[in-house]
C-alpha cells in the first residue's frame, strides 16, 4: 500500500467517524423532528409545584413535598430537604422545553416522575434512559401519544441519589430566635437566658453576658450540620460505645421560648443535642444526635468549639460602669520598681488624690428692709466728692487665671486644684471600663512589671445610700503589651490607652 492510498483511507475513516458522531449527537434518525419552535412541556411555574415523585426503574423512590416555603424529604426518610437542590429540580421540571417530537415509540423507561401543583393537577412523565453522546432525551407525558424530545440535562437532576436532597443542617431554629441555652459538660453546667436583647449567665454564677460571645454559641447551634449528605448514619451501624446516647460527652439543650419568670413554671419545649465520641482515627469528626428533627450524623469536631467556652469568657466586657456624677474621690497609687534599662532609676511610689469640692450652700434672697427707718444722725457737712487720686482704669494686660475647677488635688509635690478636663477624661474611661478580654481567675500576674497602679474610686450613692469603693489593680507588663487587670476575683486585659489617663498631669493650669 503506497502513501497516497493510505491518505485516502484515513480521510474515508475520518468522514465515517464524523457521520457517526453527528448521528449520536442528534440522537439518531428516530429522534429527528420536523422544524419546531421550542415550547414548554408542562406549562407550569416552579413556585406552583408542591410535590415531586421520582421512581427509578431500579433504585430508591424519592418523594419531596413543599410545606409553605420549605421543602421536605418524605421518602425514603422523613427529614428536611436541601432547599437549593429541591428548588433546582423544580425549576428544571417547570422550565423543561420541547425540542420536537421523536418518530419512534419509547420502549425503555428509566424514571417515572410525578409533578404535583397547587391547582391539584398531577403531571406524570415517563423518562427514557440517558442517551450516549446525544444531548437529546426522550420523554412521554401521560395521556399523550407523542414522544417528546427535551434537553438531556434533565438526567442530571433525576440521577441524584436520595441523600443528596437531604438538608445537611441538623437544626431548624435561626440563631436570633434562640432564647435559652443549657450546656452540660464534664466540667459543669452553663445556663444562658435572653431577656429582651440582652443575654445573661444564670449558672454557674449570675452575671451579664457579652452578646457577641453568646452569639458564637447560638450560631454554632443553628449552623450545626452533617459533614456531607452522606454524613447521616444509622444507629445500628455505629458501635454502642461511640453513640451520643450512651456516651454523652456533652449535652446541649436550647429553646426559642422565653425563660420562665417563676421557679414553679414548667420547662418549655426545646431541642436536645447529644455529643458522642470521635467518628474517625484522626478525630476530625464526632457523632452527634439531635432530638428535633431526629437525626444521627457525623459533624466536624471544630464546629463544636463554641460550646467549650468558659464562663469567664462569656462575661460582659464592661468590668465596671461608674457614673462620673456620683464620684466623690479618686486615688491613684503608682509603684514603679527599680530599673537599669533603658536608664538606671530607683524604686518609687507616687500617689495622687482627687476629691470633689463640697458644694457651698446657696443663700436665699436678702430679707426686705423694715417698713420705717430710724432718722440718720450722720453729719451733713462731709466732702462732696472723694479725692481723685485713684487710677481711672485697670491695667489692660491682667494675666488670665486657671479655669474653674470642681476638684481638689493632692500629690507628693503639694496641693491645689485638679483640671476638670483631665478628671473627666479619666472618669469617662470608667463609664464603662471595657476590657479587651477576660482571663482565667487563676492567671498569674506578670512577674517583672514596669509599674503597678492601684486605682480607688469612691462613689456617693444618691438618696443617702451607702457609698461604694471600687478598687482596681492594674499592672503594666511593658513592651506595649495590654495592661493586666484585677477587680475583685475578675482577671482581665485592657488596652494601654488607659495609662494616658492614669499618668496624666492633673494640675489645673
């Protein structure tokens, strides 16, 4: 065989292959139709679909039903459906367009599909198997003798396994609707209640809670999800020693009902989440069961981190909130240890005391003169005018004095008046004193502090109530690190900007 003959044969083979490819892509002669404008197959809107049934020739029957705006998987199990996947299927059926009519009958059926709509109609569709390389698919509506040709991408929806329609989210309550949370762990019990827009820690000790810290917990509840649509498991296939119901490494209960106002009030309905053992050797996933809707699934271990928050992490960031108008006295003691770097200095102690001035009693109006006056006995021959020996005008360059002050100041350098603006700046920092974060109560103080400040604030409560003294210890660790603070048994870190007010020159100038 010479070279020219070889070339001719290759060309013939290529032409035949092209013809076969075209026939496959167009579905073959049996799918050819007369020229026809694409038309809607079902003439329905996706929003009007209330139920979809997919019955494959071999495999699991799938039933999806719409309740109000949410889809639910009814068969093979009863569980919330993934709205995006279900809506995508509904749109694919509602927007199905006919490309024409096939010339041959449909012999093989891969799926029987039912589409229920709000008007009570049921559209039944027989669907042929997915074609090879063709993008045309044959279907037949019940009561229609014609075989309709539609785009083959309908098979992308029908071939999905039933579990791909299942919602992976394990809870249904939005995080903003949750009003009660109880977490029982090996280290104790944490109870949180929401009243109005504010959260409060009820157990182990009562205190205001930081809303955004609690929102981490409520968001973790509302977003708790199986690792995938295959993450749901059957109880019979999990070793008993790993099941949440048997292990109970952690129990989380939550409710969207308002907290009870009386101890005798019954506990409202809620949802319980049980956390079991790790589901894999790498400890990446954990078995979790949910009471409503009932489910047992593998979830990411990291998605449970928010439930391990300590009670001191949840405390409201306002460690104190002192009303400046009620402050009567402020005392600042600064202890600075001896240092050799960057320069040598001995240990020192500085103390500043600022005290509000006592308000003077305002006198009433002067009493009216008597109705009759005694006759005057003063001489009438005094000089008519005073000597004109005094200057007629005051000096024009009199220096301005310091602004008025409401505070007395006492320091190691002496006494005087304190600047209103400097005192106000300090008091505003305490109204409230908002910390960066709380630390564990047993956290050790910095071992080599640059300075230690003791701040005492005396408050005179209105109405003659007992006065209160706030004592806050602040340690400067140096190196631009946050201040280490202690108030009662609370340990915290606060920004260094507070130093600007603690070390200010309070003298009224």
